[in-house]
């Protein structure tokens, strides 16, 4: 039971001197053609966590030592503030970009979460739920409709104020308790049965929102509790995208009959220096995808998020110019008993690594879609607001059919701000080696 009188009527402001407000659920407005800033401002910055990777607790029952939550940084405050804007939440709930300009309903994201909640209704009904980064509160309300005994909707952004009003308007104040603050700072005086969160960022791990889920899990989740989504997989594949390259670069070769090719170096830098968020199709993908990282939400640690490294080897299925690499992810909604471990997926991938990086686990999943509920951002699937993350080269590489592309990728949390991500990409093809470095910020 919750004994803190501050939880009355479903809304709790941070205590004096507490953390900055936490985010809700969507991105700030799009800046530039293929880029957006500030994916999720939710609750947690792993940079502020103990080096051991353990989640901070108010009281350690074994040691009897009270621990203070990590401080809220200026980066956190700016991050949370960006998610107080309603347009961010509207975009995530209502829209998905297609082709970078036009919007279509992003039913994939919202309906998959609602389906997952109803599919796991037996684990939610009569149980206690935490919604990490609740935003407008839509997932919390879905859980209440599924019969949850109590839902703690946690968000550090000022959108929590509106979420509380939404809860009241739906006559759910007795069930949904809105906690305005970071996961590290808010108090929940009971263990919870379920954690739900829409934590995924661009490139899956950008903005470190997963750290909030880890913190909530280690603070409150009962043994054998449910986490939705249960696991996630980040993929990469080489792509060809001549139209995009021509539109951004070749345009400068002849502008109204004027040779402006002197602009090409600057044009390439402006268009391709940083990762781009765009929608591509399966026709742009040159090979089977490679698994960059598998995340088991029941076991993943904060330390795993600091740096991810993988080696890859692709064989082009066609003759085409190689313009860069695309990244996308899947998440699955399974219970703890059926959630695959990182080692299992890694082993499956290693066994198939000599077969052009074919992902065994994904082929099985696609062949038997009833085995798991999947939210996918793959190019061949219906578009979502995540689209795909593109890392373009400054100059394309002409590939022949069956030509090899191999190299390595390292994703590292920025020392400047753990919510930023450094990308170090090495690739070799046709006897030539290259390095591309960029930052998602």
C-alpha cells in the first residue's frame, strides 16, 4: 500500500530542492531535413548513476545506509523542459513521418502498446504498475482500463501537470497516481508488479532513456515482475539512396546553368556530417541486417549502455552505389520466462555470421509472428515516428554484386552529456578503408 499522504488525488509535485521536471513522451520539433533534437526527456541520466551500475535507493536495507539520489544536471533540465511542449507528444501519439515531410497516423506505436497491455491483462489486472516517462499518461490509462489496481505515472517534465488533468478528466484519479519528478527522486512505498515504458530513442539507445527503466526495475520491481517491452534489438545494414544523395549534393553541380561545384564540400558536410532521421524502403537495403545490440530489459545493466561495439561483414546483393548505413530496431513484449537473453541472441548470430550476417532470431520471429508481439521500425514495416537512423558517407562507394563490406561500429555515451551518442564507424570495401565519426546530440 502507498502510505505517503503526498500521493492523494493522483498528483505529486517534487519536493523542495528536488529534481527538475521530467519528460513525457515525444520529441521536440524537427530541425533540418534529416535531424531532430532531444528524443526523450524522461527520468534518468545514467551519467548521474553510481559507477557500479546499481540503481540508487533511498535506503539500503542490508547496509542501513541512506543514499542520496544523483543530482539533476543542466543538461537534464534542458532535456526535461523540451518535453513539456505539447507538440512533441502530439507527434508521437498521432503522427509518423513518411519521406521526411508528410505525416501519417502512427498507429503502429500506440496500438502495439495497447495490444501488449491487453495481451498481458492477466499480469496487470489487480496489480501495481509503474509507467516510466508517462508523458500525457496514455499508457497509464491503458493499464488502468486493463484493470490495474494502481498505476504510478512518473514523469519529470511539466507535461505531468497536464497528464494529471487527463487522469482526472477520465475519472481515474483513484487508480493513476501522477508523480512529477525523476525516477531517482520520487518515492513509491511498495513494490510493483509491472513496469511499462516507451523508452526507445533514435538508434534505440539515443538519449539513454533505458537507464530510467533500469533504475525503476532495480528500485521497485518484484521478482518475476513484468517489463513491457521485454527486449529490444538494434540492427544495421548498408544502403543505397541515390535520390537522397542527388537531391542534397548533385544539385550543386549545376544551378540555373551555373557551376556551383565549389559548394560540394560544404554541402556534404551540412547534409551528412550528423546522423539523419529519415524513412527509407526495403529497396534501399543492400544486404541482410546485422545485429548491433540485443537488450534484455530484465537483465541489462547501466554499464552496458556506456559503450556498444560490434564487428560486421556484409555481402552486397546487387550492383549499386553504397551511400551509408541504416539503423533500426525491434522491441518485443514478452514475459520474463520467455524473454531471450543477450547471450542467446548473440550465439544465434555468431553461428550465422558466415552467412552474410543473417539474423537467426529475426528470421524465426518473422516466420512465426504469433510467437511474440513486435513493434518494428524496419524499412519494410509500416512507418513510425522513429523512422530509420541514417549515417551517410560524404562520397558513395560503387559496389559490385557479392562485394564484401566489413568493419566495426562503436556507440559510446558522450562524456559531455550521456544523453548524446558518439558514433565511430569503420568500413572497408574494394581494398579501401574509411572512418566516419559523428555525434547524435
